[in-house]
């Protein structure tokens, strides 16, 4: 149980385009989902927290107009990178929790974004 | 930054040896978790230790927590080549009344056959 999927697993896009990444909880309802960003050989940095049906809470320094997060249902959250640039190339990982607590987070497999 | 520090950054050992990784953090915590990440993959939860616990075991894993020093260690005994991965600690930190998971910098472990 507690499986989280991400789609796509990797994506290549051109500068200036937008790309959407989906995060799904497959066998549980996720009241809260988190989006992380990871650069090569570095740690995960929390970008934002999204609760179903409400606006996402962004971490300091994360541009909310650039990284659009939608948590429209209890099983799906999406991250849209708008007007992507090469510096947005990174590994994006989502996680989900049922309790609203940050303790029991189930992580997705990640999405590798490359912007050319 | 509120991110914790881990050392060593990289560790290379032979199969059968023990691997010890350390993690330090900066704020008060409710609990501390260790995760494993294979290259280019998501995170796998290994073990959680609560702030009132000092040691916890799970199979070949042993985790200690010293809240007075704000540090934790992960010991993998009798390592295997399949243990090769990056290992991260994460704290469920209380920061300004807002809880969030803060990851350490990670240790890249290479276990050679």
C-alpha cells in the first residue's frame, strides 16, 4: 500500500515552454502533497505544500507564478513549470501524506526535467 | 539554511564492512527519519526515530539519536553491494509553528564487491 506515482518519469522541453508533472496517490487519499526539487548530488529542497482544494503554500524563494501547483482531488496534484529555462532542469519529487502531518510521507519515483 | 549536515559526504567501503553515516540538525524536532535513494530514483523510507528514543534497530540498520547534540547516526552492518545508494536524514522540525520535513545533505555510499 501507500504507493505514489509520478508522470512523466522524464521529460525534455524547449526553453519558454511549459511542462506539467503529475503526482498521484494510487491506493490512498492524500490530504496533503509536497513537491521537492533535487539538483544532482544534492539534497531535496521542499518547494511547496499543497492541500486538496486550497492554494499551495510555497517555501521562501520559490516563485509561485513559475511553479503552479494544483491539488484538485485527493489523489492528484500537478506541478506546472511555466516558461521553463535551462536552470529549471532538475529532478522533481512529490510525496503524499494522509494525515496532514509531515511524518508519514510516501514519495513518488521522481521526474527528471531537462530544458534545452 | 535550516538544512542539516551529514558526514561523510561520500563513503566507499568493501562488502561485509559496516557503514556509519552521521547527521546533525539545527532545530528542535519531533522525530528524525532516514531515507535511501538509489541514483535517479525516489526515496525509500528506512526508519523513524522519535525524539524521546535513543536507539532503534531494523534488520541490519541501527539508528541512534542524541537530541542534546542534535545529531543522529545510521549504521549499516555487513554491507552489501546492493546497499550502494545515497542516504538522507530528515527531521520533522518545528519552525515558527509550521512543521515541515527538512532533509540533510546526504551521504553517498558505495559498497564494492
